[in-house]
C-alpha cells in the first residue's frame, strides 16, 4: 500500500481552521454525517445483510458494492464488484454498484483516504475487497448450515447458491438473508486470517464480464455532476481574472448584468482556502442567463505579483535555481557521482524540459451546493473526497462534519478532479443567494484555471568507465510542487539529506531499477512557478517527465558508447541489491515489447527507426512494469509520423482483461498526445490557450497502430491507468534519433526541433 495514503486514516476529530485549509491531513477525516442533526444514516435497510461497509446483500439476493474510488470511465466500480464477487461466490448478474459518500464509515483504516490517483485503486483495494467477499461467503455458509442442519464444511458456494451436494439441500443468498441466519462478524485479525483463493482457483478474476456501469451510462440513468437538478436551483457562471493566480477584485459593476432576465447576484469569492484568486460568479435563473450576466459584468482587478510572468521566465528561474549549490533536497543519494565523474572515461550530460499541460476532461468542471439548515450538501464528481469535503467546509466557513458530499460519476478526471476548486464558487454563491446553485465552468474557465501539469526543467549527467559501464548519474528536477500545494504533510517525503520534506510526486521515477553505484536525484522547488501556475496531478504525475529524462539519457549513453540501447538497458537491469525482483520484471516487459514489435529483426526504410523505453511507473513502491517500442518515420522537413506503438506491461493479476487492454491503449495514446501535440503557454501571468483550437490533443487521424502485450503472472495486482503514459515519449524520442540522428530533449516534440537537430 502506498504509505502516503495509508497515513491518511482517521485518528482524531480535530476540526480546527487548519483542517479546512490543508485538506484535513491525518486529523480531519470527520467529514459529514456522524452525530449531525438532520442527517439520516446512509446505511442500508436493516433487512439487508452487510458483511462489510463496502457491500450489502438485499433480501432479493442482489449484491450492491459501494465503490470508494472515483469512477471516471475506467470502470473501477465494476472492478471492485468483480473482486468481491470472486470470493463471495455470487452470480455476476446479481451484482450492482454505487458510489460512496463522505460518510466517515468509508474512511477505512486499511484502505485509507478516499483518493483516486497514482494507479493505486485496484492495487490497494484488491486484498481488502477480496477478504470482504470471503467474509460474506463464510457468514452466508454458516447461516445456511444453521438453517439446513448440515455441516458448513460440506457446503459449496457458487452462483449465489449454497448447496449441500450429499443431501441436495440448497439455499440461495436471498434465502439466507431473509432467514436472518447470517450473523457472523469478523475481527480484523480474523479477516486477515482468512485463506483467499489462489489464482488457479479463480472463476471471476481474469474474465471480461460485462461492466456494471455501462447500462446506466448508455440509458441515461447514471448521474454525472452536470446532471444534478434540485428544486429552486439557480446557476452560476464564472468570471475569472486575466492571470492564473494572485489577482484580487477591486470592484464589480453589475449595472449591465441587472438588465439580464433572471439575474440574481454577482458574488465575489472570499476564499479562505486560497484555492481560487480573483474570481466572481454571476448567479441567474438559467445557465444561459448566468453566462450573459457574467459577460455583462465590468470587473476591475489588481493583477497581483504574477502579472508579467511567462513560460520563459519560469524556465529561466528554473535554470537559475539549478545553478545554486544549496538549492533543493535529495530524493536519492547513493555513492558519490561527483567523484565518479572525475574518473569517468566519458561524461554525457543534457537538459530536458516539458511544457505546461492541461487536463481538459470532456465533462466541464461543475458542482452544485445546497444548504439545508446548518448542513451543506455538495453534489460533484471528485477524485479526493477526503480533501474536497474540507475545502468545501473552508469555503463555507463551517465545521467539516456539517458537509455531506454526494459523489457523482465523472465525465473524465485524469487528476483534474483531485482538486475541489469547482465547489468553492458553488458554495459561496449558494450561501449568498439562499438557494441551491449549480456552477458550470466554460471550457475557457477550465483551461485557463486548470491545476496543470507543471513546466519542468531537468539536468542529467552520466559517467561511464573505460568498458562503457554506467558508473554514475546525477539528476536534478526543477518544477512547481503540486502535492506540496495541498498542504498535507503526510503526502510529502523526508529528504535523504535531512533538509526537510520534499514533494516526491515531482521526482518519482528518477529512483529507477537500473543498477548504478553512484546515483543522486535532487528535487528543487520552483517557487515562482509554484505561485504563478498552481499545479496539480495530471495522469502519470512525475514519471511523465522524469522518465522522459531518464530514458532519453540512457539512450544517449548507449549511443555515446556504441551500444544497442535495448541491450544496454538489459545489462543495467541485473537486479542487484535493492533492485532485486523489480529489475527482472521490468527486463521481461522490455523483452516482450521487443519481441512483439520485431525490434532489431527488421530492415527499416531510410528515415524510419524504432526506439525503446522501459519504466517502473507510478512509484517505486507501487510500480507497474511497462516497456514500449515506438516505430516512427521522420521526413527531411523534421515532421514525425508515429507509425506504431508496441507496449508490454506486467500487471501481476488482471481482474478484467478487456479493461486492462483498454486502459493501456488509452494511456499509450495519452502519452503520444503529450509527447507530440499538447502544449500550454503562460503569457502575462495567464494561460494563453483557451479552447481546443489552441490546445490540440491527439486527433483520431493522428492515431497510430497500438499493439499491447499484457503479462499476467499471478503476482499482486498492479495499476494500469498511468504507466503507459510515461513510457511513450522517450520511446518516440529515441526512435527519432535512430531514424534521423536528431536528438530532441523538449516536450512536445516539434518538427522545428527535429530539423534543427538534424542539421546540427
């Protein structure tokens, strides 16, 4: 389990102002429900049998699994149900899913906070949900034994039936629930002692069953945040300042807005959580009128300290910070690279950059807020219910226990909905006008106010000995620190040089599984970028940029020493020391991708090349082993055509094979989009791109062939949502070099950069 999330478990009920502002950390997970007047229990009806807070069996035999993760199209709710179903012994057609609220009972001491990210969901929930399912099966079996008078040890459970083969006696799950005989409960130690099925005994895990959320999503009954309708509801449309962060509103002239039919009020946000800055929300009877009113407002701003900043100034600051001897903190400090460089036969060094990137989920950011007496109800799809409830409480100026969050299906998240900014205008507008308010971001609002992937600057230096063996690497990463912005201490990592905590979610991946005796990784916070472009977690997080640098540098070293880059990687993946086990799994994925793609066995036409990369995303402690071979064609103009991506990934145990493949394919194409097409730029403190005409993700016509090899070896389940994102860009960059001799070191890769490098 990821230690950051494991720490965020309910320990106390501290409800101080700090719990509003820092997302409650380890001490503020009491968000709504318990002991609050006027809140009905979210528990199932007494007639249901609840072996766990995560599922209930009704008297009709239907099993409803509650998913504590955000479902944004990755079918995680259905996956949780499938894991429960395997050990429970239920019939798949009897399974149902629903989404968890922020009721404290769902802050599981084992599973930790309600957060969806890091490709953690299946990995972190598999065993706990399996044990929950097994506990239900045991309780139902003992109940059936008591009802039928036969030994529980002689009963067989399959397809929601409990059968005694000798006597032919049988009871359905429904029969046992109605009988009231299922009463067994389990202590944590008893749960831990349950013997789970081995992979060879699985009948549900590894089967591509119909996804349970598809019917409601196709017939329109599944409710997304944007679908929420409440009696007497008004609508809010945002007016955001010309700078991303730091502006304040000096005055608002609403005289023209008052002429818009249905206009109610213009609310200037007073956000004590400091999530927003300089925002005004126009409230009206319809969304169309709210937008008209927003456009009619005349607002004067103090643009604040970031008004003159640009992407170039952020990059310049990153380079300045990098040159300082005492900047940053060490994430990895093994051996002495500086001494090794002094004796190295050859030293290779390079700078790598990535641009600002935007999430742009298709469902616009939205939230609906309603006050019922002292209770604040929030309706929204979000990826971090634990923190979001506290942010909403902070925006309302109330105790977090008076916030009830209604989790909705998400029309895309990708890390964007880890933040709760959409709740703040809804909450403050609802409070100001005394009625429910739904706020919907325009595409322009979302793009210019996104908590984006940060601009990064990385310097990597490597040394090899006389035999061409890699003996040292130093790797410096300069960026905004997205996780530090959350203000949750438990999400930060102590630096190995004891200079204080660092944001490991900016350097994960740089602690690779290659054997290198002298290895430094330094994390440097770009305070200027941190303040001007408040950053968030975008699908793949740090490995999206750290592996761009690492895997590009590995190729550069191979080229400098005359070695095949794939074989060079294999030699480094020897599993020595702390790399034991992981290196072998990564090596296997590289070999699988090479074999499937035909790497090294094909004579390619002039101007074409294959490149490799292999990664241990997302984090070293929760790695998924993934490799890619990219096949590209490079024209004399520098234009690059990606012809094929071959991705191999070791997922340990795959719950739903079709879904795993879909996730890996989608991640690979997202990685391609980031590598070749997506770029946001800062000018005069604001994001310049406001819609899909200026910010241009991968189009269907640009999609190459994608081949996937999934290695399912029965090991612990890993994550699949993000790893393939991180491996594609370096594979493409390395393929471009093999096709044309051009070495590109900036994302996105442009024809101009390729052509310039070809000439050089």
